[in-house]
């Protein structure tokens, strides 16, 4: 029942927001805080003992409303639960056109994302997958930047294409299972694992593309910088902190156990693509002048390391991946919040036209520096533990090329420092560029960033709670 | 006392938090006092620990909590208290305290003084973690932490683009080294399943896990790459001279006395590994020697007082690595200690000079400062005598010990190292004579402004000058005393490996040779600076003035190609290539839809015609045996 509430609360709050019009942001904040409370409660219990809930949905197809929360889903729900209110709090003073629809769509998307992390039935998973996507499409095309129509169209076609391939694969798999509940996770896994290797390899491609686009993995990534650039910041946060995790979650939950032979066949290829992605995206990030595009490429590089470690198939890498999914979500949220504050104050995201934040808005500059160093995984920030474990996982994989993988992926550590410090230098240091509105952080912005920074430092020093929460599921997936 | 070791890093952390959070409200003086007291408290605890360890010789691990726990991976947050770490504690907090006191005066005119003290305390905290950690991961935390503080302090005056460039360069170059450190750690973890010193070295010594000789070398080299970055060795040294952009006390503390010696600490700590890795040790010796010579040669032709000292530091660090490379681990630690005294002294002295000169750092515009600043001049002279290796001063003992060990290892290396040592004597006294003797060459206004610095500056100078004299007597050469206090003290943790003892006669001869030549070099420096005329350098002197053009080389070979590559990838692969294909597919769909659309003519006759043809084809295919 707790699990259904976790989806229903944002869903209902979303619908209420549509009706509430001008008070929508209050409704959204209350709804998201309530969801956070639920997620926090669930995450304290699910690490040790997974939670299940199910009821009949479409018996003729063999689809159930079936939810399941283990340490990983609970961690991702908690991340979703934290990110949404932080975004709402930081945006509190920002005027949004037609707030009812804006907040309503945000919450619907949250319901969809949460559903993705909880669904234990393939058809339900697909349903939530699209439910998460569609509100984002409207949000971008309605509240986005200048080129929003082209860009959202590209984004939609890209991700929808992937989704359809996944759907085809899931239908194929469900047809392999006789009897009731053909779409249940257990049956899909059983059906997939019993297929011959060649079929598994094909199914891998179909399912993987959907997730690869979402993460994104090189070379399926070009929708992302464009979309991040054009979306309003709140939506960019949802996309980058939460929706990319849907891709990784899908890989772990709906790909690896389903087509193990396919994974075995393709894993080296995926690792190589991921590692190319790390270096490639980092290099491109170096020459970006638009803050949003820079952060977008930085995120692609980080996702590359995560997906490489996922396919390295080691226990420590898997555990590190769980930790890093959470930390990446937190850090990139902080990054986007700052970027949006910069844009609001200076009216531009072009780094060549910025400077001197450390003089004109010192609190903001301090937050920027802390979040930037978390982004490049400085020890005692949350990014470090995850990254160390990911490298460790990549390094101890069974592949013959593991050392090469690790060293090339490690170049990201150096290049990451280059582009991140460039960004800090150009925005925070140097001569002061006049702001349009002369103001350091407002109280609500301060609160939003303070939450992010508190998590960054707490988990950087004492990662045990997060490690404990996800240890069980990591051991189960990759003993 | 040992169980209270967590207090040592805690005080600076608290100091950092107080000054860091309240940096806009706390008055400058209060900020300085808080920062200094925090380090003083650490020093007091460190002193207690030092004497306890000295009397018991015990090596204790103080476990705080489990940092990372995942499957078989267990990394505790724990401190290692033994002879080696407690000696470093004393150096860090002792010199750290003096430099904090010095800074209360030096930075007093700066509006960011409280922030400065926050950073400085954070640095000391990180440095303490580095030496206290009981495993490589905690060392790495401190390792990158000091890198962060170095970055923040080099770029302290962040409005200046050159300064922030220098800060960025320092961080990125250190990161290159850190990648080596990381790979080294992963190799250890993969082969031994632990990063804890005790467990790792224990397994190395009992030989239960036997690796190929190559593997030991690789692990050792990876760690050494980390040391190259942090301790500014070839090829990763160019950040250190640029790091002089930071406030001068920072140069003294971070870029001379403590942080840059982290690499030496790391290798001394890992001596059990390096003993098994002869090729890696050779590499350490060669890199160290090459760095010592290269940096010393550059220092000869520098005109910026801090740049001379910076290259001198790089060169001295080279000497320390040379010592490590020939297996003289404790000798390297000895030189870390004496160098910390005299180099901190020299940097602080240069800060006093720069203050008196109103920010001027060019020694061509100085001269005759002895008349105006007696204490600074006298203590600076002591620093020069110590670094040059005049008998009786601290540097003599440690440098002599290095040279003797090197001679026992390879006479060729000895002569090269001696060459570097003579260059050291020359450039240091060139610096001293140009700055403090002769007549003043600056502007009238500067001349008028010349003054001795206040007590907060001169007292640390005097204390360090005393240490630069007496600090060497803990390690008397074997010809004078068979009892080597420092080696005895460090013996429970680290001792020299394969270092042959020289005949007493040989040792006397080497000592006499180096001392005699050093005195000659000082006289040469005196003659060369007697009537200074600064014409434009030509030939080799110009190459030296331009630091062998290494920065230009890196720029041409690495920095610019990398930028060009990034740019090309962005323009061609990303925008034209991948995005081009994606958009091309989109256009293709649109184009073909445009064509297929033409089939929808709206004429029923045409539709029926197509239908009939289609059915005929299907029947025909069936007829010819195609199953569909």
C-alpha cells in the first residue's frame, strides 16, 4: 500500500495542481514533500526487506499492477523524492506562466518516474516509462527556449523510437511465457534467460537501445545537450537527475537478468562505447561556452563511467553504481540550480560574458565551487566514493582489457578537472560582470542549495547509510 | 595521548568551519587568532604524541569508523600513529603554526584575511589526514584535499586571470599524477584485497601473495606518478613555479615545507613495496636527479625572488627523490625536515622583503636591503648557508648524507648531484647578494618605504633560523658519531635499504670536496654580483631564463593539440557527424514520405489497379513456393 501511495500522491497532487492554478506551487511543494516522507520511510525498510504489492490489471494480456521495492528502487524513489521539492523550493520566487499546468505536469512526470522504479510488470513498466516521458515533452515544448519545438520533436522521436523497440522486445518475451501473468518480472526473466543465445543477442539490441538513448550512451546522445539547453531548468533537472537513471535502472532491472547471454555477448562493446563516451564528451565539454551544454556533456561523461561499470559485471562496481546514481542525481541538480540562478541574474549562460561571481555573489560562488568539486569527485564529497568504487569495479572485471578500460576511463578524471575548473574560473573569478539584478542568494535559493550541499558533504564523509541501503540488492544482482 | 590523535586534525577543521562559515562577520584579527590557535592546539597534541611514540616506539592504528564497506572491500577511516607520521605531524603543525602567526601580520591589509585563514586551516587539516591515514585511500583523501587548498590559495586573488590560470594548472597537473596514484591503489587492491598499510606491507613481507617482479614495479611506478604530480618532479613540475601566484606564506607552507613533500612521505611509507621494485627505485633516482639538475639550472637565471626559491624547491625535492631512489629513505625524510626549516625561512624572508618593497618581487630592483632590515637579512643569510650546505647548518647534514648514499650507489650520479648542489650554492648566494648587499636599485619611493617587518613576522623568522642551524644535529654523519638520532627514531617504521656505508676516509674526502667547492661557488656568486648589470640574456642564459622553454613545449605538444582536438570533435564529429546522421535520417523520412505521398492520387481506378497487381504478385509468389 505504501508503494501505491508513492505513485498516487504525486499523481493526485498533479491533478490538483492543474485545478489550483495560481496556488499550484504550494500544492506541488506539499505533494512533493509528502512523497519525500513516504520515500524516506520506504527506504529505511526496503534495504533489508523488499516490499511488494500487486493486483489484477489486464488479465487477458497477462498484465498486473505489480510493484516491487528493493534497495535500488527505494534509493531511486528517495532521490526523486528529494530532487522534486528541492527544485520547487529553489524556484519558489520564479514566475512561471500558467503555473497550474507547469506544476501539474512536473508532478505527473514524477509519478511516472516513480512508477518506472517500482514496476514489477513489464507492461506496467512500459506504461510508466511513457507516462514519465509525455509530460516532459509538453513541459519542454511549452516552457522551453527559442528552438524548443525542433528540439523537443527530436527528443521525442529519439526516445519514442527507443521505447517502441523495447515494447516490441517485451511483447516478444511475454509471448514466450505460457499461462497467466506473462508480463510479470519473474516470467519475463525466466522466458528471456531460457532463449537461445542468438535470440538473446537480438533482444539485447532492441531493449538496450531504449535505455542507451535515455542514459545516454555515445553515440545515442545528441538529443541531450540540445534538450537540456532548451528546457526550462526545472525540467532539465528532471531529465538529467532522474530520467537518465531510468535508463540505468532499466539496464540493471530489465536487461541484465532478462538476456544474460546477450549481455555476455555485447558487454565489451558497450563498455568500449561508454568509455569512448567518457573521453569524447569530456573533450567536447572543454570547448563549450554555454553553461548548460557544458553540464550536459559533463553528465554524458559521468553516465559513461556508470554504464561501463554496470557492464563490467562486478559486485563492487554494481554497488558503486547504486551509490553513484544517487550522487550524480544530487550533484547535477545542484549544478542546474546554479546555472539557472546565473542565467536569471546575468541574463546569459555564455561563460565568455560572465565573471566575478565571487565578488558580486559570494554565497553563490561558494556553492558553485563546492558542487563543482563534487562533480569532479573530490574526496570527502559524495562523488568520490561512487567513482572510486566504479573504477574499482571496472578494474576488477573479467575482461582482458580491464586495465586499458580503467586507464582510458580515468582520463575523464583529468579532463573533468579541466572543464570544471574552466567553468569555475570563467564564472566565479576574474573581473566582475554587472548583474541585471544585484542580489546574492535569496532565502529559498539558499535553502535549496544548502540541502544539496549538506547531502554532498554528509555522504562524502559518511557514505554508510547509502551503502547499506543498496548492499543487499547489489549482492543479489552481482554476487 | 595516542588515542587522542583525532584531535590533531580536528582543531584545524573546527578552525576552518568557524572562519569559513563566519568569514564575513568575523573581524580580521579574530580570524587570525582563531586560525593560529587551532594549529597551536594541534601542535601541542602532536608534541605529546611525538614524545609518547619516541619513548615507546609503538605503532598504533586508531580506528574511527568504517568509511567504505562493500562486499569484500573494507576501507576504515583510521589513523596510523607511528614514528614516521608523528614526525610529520610535528613538522606540519610546528611550521604551520609559525606561518599562521606570520600571516596574521602579512595578510592584515587584505580584505579576504578571514577566508585566507579558513583555507589555511583546511589545508593543515588535509595535510594531517594525508600523513595520518592508515591506508592509501585516507592518504588519497588528504592528497586531493591539499590539492584543493593549494588551488584555492594559489588563486586567492581571484580577480587576476594569470593567478587563476596558475591555480587551474596546479590542480590539473596534480590530477594527472592522481590518476597514477588511483591506478596504483587499484592494483594493490586487486592483488592484495586491502589498502591498509599494515595488511599490505604484512603480506608483502610474508610473501604469501607472490606477484611478478614487473607487477611490483608497475605498482610502485603508478604511485610514483602520483608523487611526481604532488612533489613537482619531471615531467609534472611546471605548476610549482606558477604556484608562486599565491600569497607568500602559502608558498612557504604549502609549496615548500609541507604539501610538496607528500610524495616523499608516500614513498618512504611504501618502502616495503619499493624494496621489491628495483626498476621503479631506479626510475625514482633518475627522475629525482634530473629534476634536481634541471630546476637548479633554471634558478640560476631567474629574477623573481619567489621564482628562484620555487625552482630551488623543485631542485631540493629532486634531491629527496634521489635519496629515496638509492634506498636512503630515512635520509630523504631527514632532508624533508631540514628543508622544511630553511625553505620556510627563505620564503618567509622573501615575503618580508616583498612587503618592505611594496609588492616588488624583481631582484634587479632590490639591493642593499641589509641596512634596512637586519633581522630579515641575517635570517635569510642563515637560510642560504643552510641550503648551500655549509658545515654546521642543518642543510649540510642532510645533504651530505644524501650525497654520501648516492656516492655509495653510483659515483657518476654523485658527481651529477654534486653539480646540482653547487648550482644551488651559486643561485642562492646570487639571490642573497643581489637582494641584501650592494646599493639599492629600486625607485626613490620604494627606498623611502623600506622598513623591517613587525614582530609577528620576524619572530617566526628567528625561530626558523634557529631550527635551520640546530635541526641537523639529529643526524650526525657516521664519521662524527655512530649514533644517528633520527635513524634510531624512525627505525621502527622505516630504515634504509641497500645503502652501503662508506669508508671513513672516503666520507671525509667527499665532505671536504663538497664543502670546498660550495665555498668557491659562494665566492663566484659574490664576484658575479659585485657590480650587477642586467643586460639582456643571450645564448644558454636566455634558455635558462626562459626555463628551457618547457612551458612552451607543453603548450605546443599537449595543450594546444588537445584544444584543437576538442574543437574538431565538437565541430565535425558531433555536429556534422553524429547529429548530421540523426538529422539526415529525419530528412530522409520526410523526403521519402514526400515521394510516397504521390501515390495517394484520389482516383479510385488507380487504387483498384494497384490492388489487382498486388494480389497477382502475392498469388504468383505463393505459386512459386514461397511460404508467408
